[in-house]
């Protein structure tokens, strides 16, 4: 678990709350049922089903504690209350990759919300952290972990 305070959008908070509810109401019960079923097999010393069920239960409980901690300490970004003069967590930002002459649109989100396949990038990612604070028209140099550098121009910032 990270000790760093999470930054979440309202949507990210809602998703975590839904996941927490599912873990507490459904996943806990399912894990408990698997443990009971595995216990019926007898000898626990060679009961792999029991070991797997107990490990799954431990993972569920760990995730519950993690989500509760995130929710308790998170800063929730109210996307309606900030202006779009600069890139901030929650913003939708359009950029042009000047090196490849193509455009991208990203939603900058908190770490727990990132979903690159849906163009939601973390504010801690190389692209996200480099874009934070930039303005429309700014050129931004982004150092990619593989050692390369990309040059982006900020085209638009919206909610």
C-alpha cells in the first residue's frame, strides 16, 4: 500500500466504491464458500484447493484494506470547479506528437484510475506528469522510460 495520498476524480472514487462493495458482498462470500468446499476434502496438509482458497481470501482482504485506505485519504478532484487554463488531474488534454505528426487525446487521472487502453493516463506517468501545469500552445518534452524523448504540443484542455 502506498503512503502517498491518492488523487481521484469523482468517477474514480465511484469505481473504487463499487469495487469495495463487490469485494465485501460477493467476493468474500465466494472465497468463504470455496474454503468450506475445500475443507470437505479432508487432510489440509495436501489440500491445494484449500491453500488456493485461503490465498484468494487473503488477497481479497488485502485489496479491501487498500481501497478503504485510498478512499479515506484521497483528495477528490471536482472537475466542475477548476478552470482549463492549464493541465490538471481530471482534464482532457489534446496533444500533437511533433516528432510523429499525430494527435492524441488523454484524460489525466490519478494513479489508481489509469486505463491506457481508454486513453486515461496517470498523473504520475511520464506523459501525464510532463503535461501537468502546461498550457495550450506549450511544447512539452517527455522523457520516455526507454530513454527516448518525445515532443508534444498542447492543443486543447477541457473538462
